[in-house]
């Protein structure tokens, strides 16, 4: 399997996991000039921009640790573009979540980093 198909498989695993947590997934793999948003969902009236990170093992660190400052900036920019393109209002409550996958473990970090 190539990286893209591996990523798609783990994003699907994350999506199923999030559905069990009460999320409704609205969109997958949103692309813009700033990068990509893996999953966009809604939980309890809050729009959630969800980054999915996978590692084969924790030997080189946990997957969620890979969402550093530069990745956060890219996600924020993509989220701003998404809100604008889809006609969301400035008052729309939103947050940034991260799902870390290191089989057999999955972690959900709600509100993993600050807003827009």
C-alpha cells in the first residue's frame, strides 16, 4: 500500500471512531492553497476541523506530537478558507481536534490548539 491509501484507511478508522464519539462528519479531505483538512465534522453544535495523524509505533514519538506550529498554522488557514467558501458566519463556534493513531491505540484531543 502507498502512503495515500494508508492515510485514507486510517482517516476512515478515525471517522468511524469519531462517529462513536457523537461526531457527524460533514466533509473529508478539503483542499485549498494552504493545505488540507483531513476531516470536518460537527459535535454538539461546534464545527470541528480534525487532523488525523498515524504512526506505526511510538518509537519516534506519538502521532499527535507531529501537529506542530507550522501544521497548526496551515490548518488554521485552511479552516478560515473553508468557512469563507462555505458561507459560515464569523460567530460560528469552531475548534481544532486531533486524532492520533498508533495501533492498537487511538486518541482524541478535543480543542488541541487555539482558534483562528
